[in-house]
């Protein structure tokens, strides 16, 4: 039997990725989890902007933060989003 599609859940996951900076952050984190300052250097955006985007992605359940010493590192945790990234990159 085919699994039913939860369009609302999928839409809620895709909305945060509709912003180009958030999409770039997620793809970067997919390949190399990192902290805010590494994202900032890679993207050349203010630290506060990166933090705001990461909060939105975290609230959506796309990324998760974990502490490594005095750094907070982020990683992509949503399997659906990981599949989307693979499709984008193909």
C-alpha cells in the first residue's frame, strides 16, 4: 500500500529552504557540520544573520545544534532534507 503524503508537513520543511542563504547554509552543513563563525567566513555574512537563519532552520527541525567545547556546531538531521540536497546536487 502506498504511503499517504503529508503535504502540510512537507510544505513546512520546504519553506525555510526557500531563502537562498538558508539553502546555502543547509547544503554547507550537509557536507561539513560547523559553527556559526565558520558559516560566516564561508558565506561572508554577519554573524547575527547566520544565527538568525540557523534558528529558523533549527525551529523547523532541519538542523540540530550540539556543543563541542566552547563551540556550538550544527548538523543536518532531517532525512527528507538530506534527500532534497542530493536531488539538488544531481
